[in-house]
C-alpha cells in the first residue's frame, strides 16, 4: 500500500530512483525496498522523500495516513514514540497496546 503510493508519487513527479538518491541521500536499494514494501521507512526518511517529491501538505497528510495504517512484522507502524508523535500531529488518539508505557 505505502510502497505503491511512494512509487506513484515519484513517477508522477517524473523522478527516477537515481534522482531520488541524489536528492535524499537514501540508498537506491533502500528506495526499492520501500517501493516493493520489503521495508517501511522511518518517519525522517519518509519526510525526506516527501520533500524530494515536492509533496503538497495534502499529499504529505495522505502519505502519513497510509503510513500509520501499515503494520510491519505484525506490529503497528505507530507503536513507537515517532509513531505516537505522528498520530498526535494528525489528531489520532494513541494506539492501545499491551505495553501501557508505549502509549503514555
């Protein structure tokens, strides 16, 4: 879901993976792993991609909305502190987890 979205954004902006590498410093293999959904970018790298793609505020919100609903390795993408900060910025409540210390 997020990978296809990132690939579509890159192609809509007319950027090659090589150009994205030059703009962001993110390795080519890493970008491919994001687009093929082998890996989920950390919020900072996702922000770098959004900047490179010239994403509008609306596109950024759409992307982060998709991001927070991804579940890598059976764990919510927003279970950590970075995810909690993103959820708060977007007006979402903290996720309920078994470990209450994560959501506080």
